[in-house]
């Protein structure tokens, strides 16, 4: 049952992504509503699969691939909701295949439950996952923004660029995502400090340090935007730097402990 649902979820994500790519290339006439509906159905199945993978006999399973699947589900959820107000459909072409890959790996390599967690730790985990999801969207957005700016400077306005909102709207949306992610990251760090007992025993020291450095990077970027009007390439460098640090914080230790050491 779950294996069939996994295949269906992957297929729907890939179909919706392909439709969106054809729209970007102006070679497909699939309506936006059809693409979003297909993505939404895939997301519902994805959420069901994630819920089954995360909870095992009343314990949380936060293994490498399951965590990746949960984050990609959060990214798709935020993206679909945001697309109702903003023209972000082109990010479907990036986010849907990523979600499809994580769904497949979470099913094939589900890992195991690590144990019971207190309510405070669960809150910290939820805040961290949503924060990381927002920064993932911001990273995709800033790459798209850089491509848009480059194309406009070269006076190329067909294809992808023709389907995007104005540059100023894209920039404002980017910094809205970063600001929201920063608030949640702050709350995640605070709750982690209060509710985590032993950072050394749980291999969380480097994760905390990397997250704090990322917090400083995003705080500096937001301050630079407010005080000095930072944009374009500056935003690209700072956003991707912070995102890479968070990616290492979230997945670096898991990759080493679970995939290399096998712990």
C-alpha cells in the first residue's frame, strides 16, 4: 500500500514539474490550476507518507532521509500557499523533483526511531524544520532572482523571465522569506538552548555553532538591506552562504553518523 502510494506521489510530482518546465519554455498549455492541483494532491500523499515514516510505535524517527522528506514536504506546502498570492509557479520546477527524490529515499531507507522526545524538544524540532524550509525557498528564490536580473541586463525577456513578477516584487518576497525564517530560527535556537540537556552527548555542538553563524549571516543581510539597500549579487552571496551553513548543520552530522559511521 505505502509502496504504491510512494510511486504515485513521485509520479505526480514529476508530472507537475514537467508541465511547469513546458510552461516556462512556452511549449506547453497545461493550465496553472491543473499544475497546482496535481502538486497539491502529491503533497497530501507526501504528508501522509511522512507522518507514517516519522512516527514509529509512538516514537519519532528523525533519520537522514526521513528528515529530508519532511523538510521537502514543508517546502512544497509553503510554496503552494505562497503561489496563491504571488507568481511563484516557476519554483515548482525545482521544488517538485526535489520532493520526489526525498520521498523515494525516505521509503527505501527509512532508518529507525531514535526514542521519545519531550514537548519542548518537539517544539524545537518543528521550529527548526519550518525555518530551514523557509531558507530553502529563499535559496531557490535568490537563484531565480539572479537569473532574472542577468536576463534583464542582457535584454532577454522571453521564456522564464517573461513569466516572473517584476524584479522589485521578487526582491521583496525574498527578504520576506528570509525575515520569517530568521524569526523561526531564533525561536528554534532559544528552545534548543532551554530544552536540550547535553549538547556534547547528542553530537549537537557543531550543529549549534553552524546554526549560530548562519543566524549572524542572515541578521547581517537583513540589516544591510535595511541600512544600505543591499540587493542582487550581495543578497545572493549572503543568502546562499547562510543556507549552506544551515544545510551542513541539519544534515552534516546525520550524514556522517547514519550513512558513514552507521550510528
